[in-house]
C-alpha cells in the first residue's frame, strides 16, 4: 500500500494564482460597474442619482448610484492593470479588499441616512463585505505563502 505525500493535498498559492485572482476581481468590478449603468439590468433606472438618494437597483437588489458605479469601474480597471505583476496583483487584492471592507463598514454605519453618499443598501453592503473578505484573503494567502523571500513556484 502506498500513501500520497502530504504535499499532494496542499494548495499552493502561486504567482499565476495571485495574478489570475487580481484579473478576475478586476473583471468582476468592471462588470458590476458597467451593469449598474444599463437600464433593465438596473431596475428603477430613472431614480438613479449621482450619489446620495439613488433608488436604482442592480438586478433589482443591489442599490447603486453613478458614484458607486464609478468606484467599481475604477477598481476594475486597477485590478486588470495591476494583475500584470505579482506584487502589484497582491497589493491590488489587499488594497481593494480593504476599500470594500471600509465601504461595507461605512454603509452599515450610515444606513439610509443622507450621509450615505454611495447610496448603498443592505444587499450592496453584503456584497462589499463578501468581496472584501475574498480579496483580502487571497492577498494574505499569497503573502503568507511567500513571506521572507521564499522561492515561488
């Protein structure tokens, strides 16, 4: 009877993984930003405002505004651009994750008040929280695997 090496079950976060993750997150952000500007995909489109007070809902669930869509578009472009290099891809994942977690916290604190300049609702806040955790997690996983100048695969 043979046994598999303990390494056979390990998942190694490689250069390709971190670059692909940054590219993937960038594409997701671009899509969200673009789709948030398309009538029909975004319901109540006539109620979209630049910032505070927008009533537009992406897929009928995620409250969006022009400002929020621009934030997603900027993050998407940054993700695609930064996915070209290993360290920039990791920095994008961690940075965009932190931005999303700050946006989530901001949305939770301001709620439906006039201070909600991004015009987010609970669904948008959950989306920001989940994407933020995923992005930071991928960036940290790569950093932990390759700390101290370890050789990369």
